[in-house]
């Protein structure tokens, strides 16, 4: 088969979709040796250097960027040049008129619950094309049972079209488990990894930390990875103001962009990873933390139980007293190696995708 992989959203920093491609693409190329793959990219395609060597794929530059209306002028024509049997793409890469089977990757339906987090272009896409794309796609690839049920309910997708491919630890991050370098942060700290969109519930976490810190004898920092306090967004300004109002400016440390080696170092030395989210499609940071032996305290969302039950400590959403108590109790938890508990793998998920296309 000729299989197209729409990688126009793959970027050289760890967004959710980038982490997914980072793990799944090399395994698809490795396991799909009897297929030929066309890798469609735009912009910086430096990540291609991390792909396995082989003669079963070709990198194709597209001048039609994803998430743009320009792609409606010629993306489908470019696709037709390669006589594809399948195109694996995201909702942003779908356009009507594709003359091949489409497997649509949908991570979650976050914007159905939080429409104000979506920009104008996505809201327009959602109103005009989302259900059509889901209806016309031969397969819908998603990342958890929770997401699969959500897609069935909200997009009226029959169960036999859904393909569940759980996330796993990035192949670029995983080898860092063998490296114990000098600590990036001295002293004790709790860790948060993620952006600061409203569903991540970061203001609540700051309140929890402040409540716990003012009652505790432990001198502990809160390290926030992925939060850009230099941006001028409304959410950023609110966080800056809140940190100052709570009087914890000296205890909160912000990391905007860090590489995999530094991220692994933070996981390895943290007291615990904190995930206070109101909604998630998977919760990859929790899986990464457990892989590196870092305890996890997280909201009691159903999706977290799919992959972390028996290993993470689950706390009711937005219950500040129980959250603060969990931060206190974590100091008494036994230290143990956890990296053997991660049961998901990219080779398994790639095999599931290839089987679904046969």
C-alpha cells in the first residue's frame, strides 16, 4: 500500500501531536516495510533526521500549511499525485475531495467542552467540516477509551471506525532514564508539566501549593514546565498576578522550553508530579513521570485510571483540602522504582494502526 503521513504539524518541541508523531512514525516505518510511505512536511523538517534509515519512505515538502485556508487551494491535488491508498492526517489536514481512504487522528474533543479556548479558524472548521470529516474518514485514530467514547457520542462515529492507540514515553526521552546528571534544581520541588490553558487548572494548583506551603515546615519549590510567562495572554497576566497575590513569587519557578535531558532530570528528582486537570485526553506527563520513578498526584479523571490506576494517587477535582493533604503525605511515601510499570508502547500502537488499514 501507499500510505501518506501528514506531518505538517510536527514541530521540534514537545507538543502533544509532536510527541505522538515522534513515537509512532518510526515504528510505522519499521513495521510497515512492505508498504511505501510519503511523509508530507512543511516548514522546518529537521525531525526527519531522527527517523530510521530505509528505502520505504519519501519526504515530500508541501507548500500548503496545515491549519490554513490555503490548503483548500491545492492540498488535495498534491495528494492525488502520489496515488495514495491511505492518508493519515489530523482534523486540520482534512479537505474535501481526497481520492483515497482517510484515517483521521483525533486526540480529544477539548474544544467541545471549552469552546472559548479555540481560535476563530478552528471554530469555523468545527462548524463547517468537523462532522463531515469524521463521517467521511474510514478510520478515526484516537488515544484512549475515554476519547473513543467521547468521539462516538459527540461526532456520531460508529465504534467499528475507531482505532485506539495509547501514547507511550517518547523514544527520545526514554533513554534518559539511564542518565543521572547533576540536578537541574537544588532542593526539593513539586513539578507541573503542561501549558496553562484553563482546563489545566493551574490557578487551582497555585492555590493548593500556597495553602500547603504556608502550613508546612518543608521548604519546597513549585517548578512549572511549559508555562510562558513572557507572553501577553490574558491567562498569563492572571497567573502572574495570582503568584504575586499569594506571596509565593520566590517559591514558583517557571520553565518555558527545556530539552528532553532537562525534562528527564526534573522528573527524576521531583518529590511528585502534580496534574490538577479538569479535562485530559490521555495525560502523557503522568506516564512519563512514572517511567522516571516520580510519584504522581492527579485529578480523579476517568482517563487517568486507564493508564495509571494502582500507581498514581487520585484526588477529587478542585478539592483544595484533600489536595493540600496529599502534598503533605507524599513525604512519607516509600521511594521505589516505577519505570517498569509503563505498559503502553509505540510498537504496539503502530501495529494496531497498520492492522486497521489492511
